[in-house]
């Protein structure tokens, strides 16, 4: 009965009902319009905000660390397998629609990250915590909805998602090198435990060093493959554009498949609107000292995840003729394409990429769950020990389990989180617009934008002493 209920809910959220795809599309268009096409007009400023982003303080991590932490969770196996699935089911045109939803998602990511910063709180250690539960509680004055969101987040990011990522890693190790899944799981919980025991700051420091190396390394491989196959690039771009608008023989059917799978996989990858990234955004001490500056930083995260890393995977697959393959999808298509370009070393490269991409997600997921301990007054030694123990045990279990039913529960948790978060940020639109205009005015006046309580009208109230 439980499986039937989960399946029915997921069918409405992700399946035939396509509720979430419609909600996220509408939300992206809404904030793009209300914020004056901010992702296009302020594209350059988005990068310039990073110049002062390396410094944190006793209360918060740096904005750069917050960006890397959010990318740790965003950049996962979906960047390798999800793009391949989109191409398998939707053809090359799916990549074009993945780009479109990323551009819209940048505005949504901006909006939710601004709220995460504005309504953040200090925990018992004096460190910043925040996220949708906090802006629902303080901005909308709706405690029960905040608690429901936190419970969904604990189930998804706190426990289940890390188990699934661990399963992906141990399965890759087992297939490539014959390592038993149990021993692979022990290695993962040992490494993860050494990092997460240091809390949010340790996770941020880990992300700050690993994510740039991982992302740049993967991008350089893709650039090298592109340059080596430069004569085929114009034809590849033409295929993407023509398939995106159904201009090939298949016509309307190909157009519909390209739109559906490109949008769906893009949404899964960049997480804009799901309510996960505001937890990383809230943990930062931003520069300029204004909530909107963290909106720009996390908007950049959507761009890097989808427009850069997902595009790298797409280029690798399409230049190997992957769109014409049959019987392959997911990570196998990516592995096949990499072997085409790099020979036998391609399989080892993909195995290494899976390990790094999935492991960074495992670690960042812990941080998102920990950020919500304060909601239940569990941000103390006992609360953290219980949470960490459950988290590590779920990783060990997940490393050996068959996970289709758990995946379904994870999808339901993420879907419910997203529905609640979208309702909240749409409800808080007046605050998002008001505080954004405050930033724009101060910047246009030639000042370094700085926010203080009372500078503009907001819904509800932020915690005293934060601003």
C-alpha cells in the first residue's frame, strides 16, 4: 500500500501529471519577468560579485565556499547520466531545452537564495543557518508548513539521497574493479565521517578545494575533445538546433520529446526551485553585505552546473555519435562516448568522475540536513551525534541495497519539498522584488550595497541582530 501511495504521488509530481515541470517553468518565467530579466541584464555582475567572495567570518562561511557547497550537491551523477538519458530519449534537441530551462532557473535560484540570506538565523554555536523552513516560518509566519518542509528535507537530503549516491559509487567500483560493495561502503562512510564531523565549515572547506579542481578538470577534457573534433562541431550545433524545433523527419514527435526530456533533466540537474540551495546560501557572510549578493552567487551556480558541466557531457556524447546509438542510455552512453574519444582509459575516467561527483553530493547533503536541526532545537551535541549516526548508517546500507523503492521515496520527498518551496517563494515575491530594488538603487548610486533592517519593506521579519 505504501509503495502504491508513493507511486501515485510521484505520478502526479513527476509523471503523467507533470505538475512540477509546469510549476518550475511558470516560476522561472515569473521571476525572470518580475526581476527584469536579471540573468541577462546582470550577467557580468554575477561574476564580478565573486571578486570579494573569499572572506567569511566567525558567523558564516565565505560566498565562494557557499557556491562550492551548493555545487557539491548539484554536481552529481545527473551531470554524467542525466544528460545521456535526455539525449537518448529526446535526441540532440533536448540539450537546447536544457539550456532554456537553465536560463529560467537562474532567476528562480536567485529568488530563493536571496530569501535564504535575508531570513537566516544563528544557531547555538553562533553560526548562520537558513533555508526554506526559515523563510516560511519568519517571512510567512507559517510554522507548520516550515516543519513539513524540514521533515521532507531530512528524509531526502538528510538520509535517502546519500544512500542512493553511495550505491552509485560502490556499484561503479564493483563493476570496474571487483571491489565488494560492503567494503566500498565502509570506505565511503570513513571518508565522509572524517569530513562531516567538522560540521558545515569543514564541508565548505572540502567543497572549496575539490569542486574547482573537479569541475575545471572535467571541462578541460571536454574542451580538448571538442578541439580534437573541431571539424564536426558545426554539424553538432546544427543537429541540436534543428532537433530542438522538430525540423527533422520525425517532426512534432521529436519536438515534443526534446522539450520534455531536456526540461526535465535540466530541472533535476540544477535544482533551482527545489529549496536545497538556500541552505548553502544562508550559511554565508556575503560581500557586498546584502542578501541580494548571495542571490547572484547562487544564480552563477545554476549557470555552471547546466550551461557548463552538462554541456560538456552533451558535447562528449554528441561528438561520439551518441545520439544515433541504440539500446544505451544513462551512464553507459557516457562511458561509451568517453571510450570512443579516449580509448580504454575512458572507462577509468568515467569511474573516477562518478566517484568524485557522487561523493561530493554525499557530503553536501549532510550539510543541508544539519541546517534544519535548529528548527527542532537539535543543533546541540546529542542532536548532531544522532543525526550523523543515522546519516552514516544510511550510506552503509545504501551501498549494498537494491534501491528502486528508496529512489521512489527520494523522488517523492524532493517533489514535495519543491512544491512547498515554490508556493513559498511565489508568496514572498513582494519581498524578493523589494530587496532586489534596494540593491539595484544602491549599486546605481555608486555605493557598495549594504542592507540594514528597515531599508526596505519585507514580509514578516528577519531575526534580530542578523542585519
